[in-house]
């Protein structure tokens, strides 16, 4: 899926009590663990998910009692080991995977009254339509989201240029490298100008220079359009550089074992000593839990 309408809560939905608490004191290490007051965009409450085990006789728990809130306009990352259930969680939020217990709520944006939030999704693999040109892949989602045709040329040109693919409009996905295909997928998700952007390791298959440029571009988008971004990554350095909050997940079953608020002021630089120091501390903590 490239863009989808969320399941929307009543416009009057209040921020859960948890979020009404005052923001905690910043720790000297640029992280704190207290939640800050915010208006929610996504509320995941006690979600549990089981899959059928190979053989189909028994079910195993992938997500165990997961609760998290992504505030409107926040950049929130989920970091966890391979196979812990990160993609499953994003698919549940996008409405393309079921769950067993709990609730998932997509809230309408305060500024947009009753309008349903537009959700863009950059999957872990590009999932392009190989029989359509690059441009038509983007048109496909613009049409699905009822974006007026008059805006299509600009949205295609702007977003392909941003991911470094100007001039590739008439090319077909199978003529592009894997990294180029992933960049088309990123352009496609951004073209709908989403209120909520779900990104599943979007830069992990890109070369370091392109990935770095796109992280800065994402920061620009965050400043200008203020979408809510839920971002999955294995890369703690990337998570610290980009995020307002990081949720760290363990595996089998997945639980959130640490929540970190990043207090490093923006604009940030990946090489900033505070980013590097925090990454180092979180990495140590991450390994102490997932390797235990
Ligand atoms: N449709 C399915 N049926 C059965 N098991 C599944 C299904 N989809 C995922 N799983 C299992 O659920 C677990 C979590 O998968 P998921 O893809 O969410 O992990 P992930 O955290 O995104 O991993 P990675 O970082 O490698 O992408 C894995 O054990 C996977 O094998
Ligand atoms: Mg995954």
C-alpha cells in the first residue's frame, strides 16, 4: 500500500491521561524518559498480535501488550532486532494486518478539522508496480488519494527531484537499481503530502551519501509540512539524529523496554557529539537487553 485512509477517532478525542503529565527534566545526556504533553496522531493501546507458527497448529506471540502514542507532528522511531515485529506493527497501523487484542486509533489532525488523515507508507521493500512507469506509479497513489490532477506534474517533479531521480519519469522500475526503486517508493509516499508517514527502514538499502541527503531532506519536510512520522530502523545513530522519541523493542515476544525523548535541539548534525554520545549509550543498553 502506498497511501491509505486511517481509522479515525472522534475529533473530540482527548490526549490520553498519560500524555497530560508534564515533561520531565532533561538528563544531561540529552535524553529523558518522561512523556511530554502532546496531541496524539496515533494511539496504540495494549496491542497483541499472534501469527500461526510453521505447520499451522499453534500460534506464537509477536507483539505483546504494545502501547505507544505518536504525537501530532512528532518524529518517532522504533528500534528493535530483526524479526521482533516492527513491520508487523506498521502494517497494523496502516490497517493491512489484523491484530488480536487492543486498539489502534488514528486521530484527525487538529488543524484539519474532520478530514481523514492521509497516511503514506514506505515499505521495507519498494513494492512498485513494475508494469507502470515511475511517473505512473506516483499517479496511481495520487489518484487513489483524490489529489487533483492539476497538481500531479508538480508533485511528481518535486518529489523525484528530491530523491535524486529527476529525468526518470518515463523509466520502468525493473530498469532501475534496488536503491533507485526504493527512492521512487519514498517519492511516491511523499507525493501525497501525507499527514502521517510510516517508514520501514527506508534508507537501509541506500548508499551512505544518498541516505544522508535523504535524512536531511526528511528533516526539511518535517520543518515545513509537519507530518507525523513513525520510522522503523536498525540504525540507532539515524534514530537519534532524526527523532523526537525512540521506542526500543525487545524480541520474542516484542515489548517496548525503553522509551527515550531526544532533547538535542534542531537542526542537528549526525556528527554532533551529543548525537554520537547518546547513540553510544543507547547501543550499550540495547545490546544488554537483546543479547541477555
Ligand atoms: N504473515 C505471517 N505469518 C506468520 N508469521 C509471520 C508473518 N509475518 C511475519 N511473521 C513473523 O513475525 C515475526 C515478526 O516479523 P516482522 O516482519 O514484523 O519483523 P521485523 O521486526 O520487521 O524484522 P526485520 O527487522 O527483519 O524487518 C517474525 O518472526 C516473522 O517470521
Ligand atoms: Mg521489517
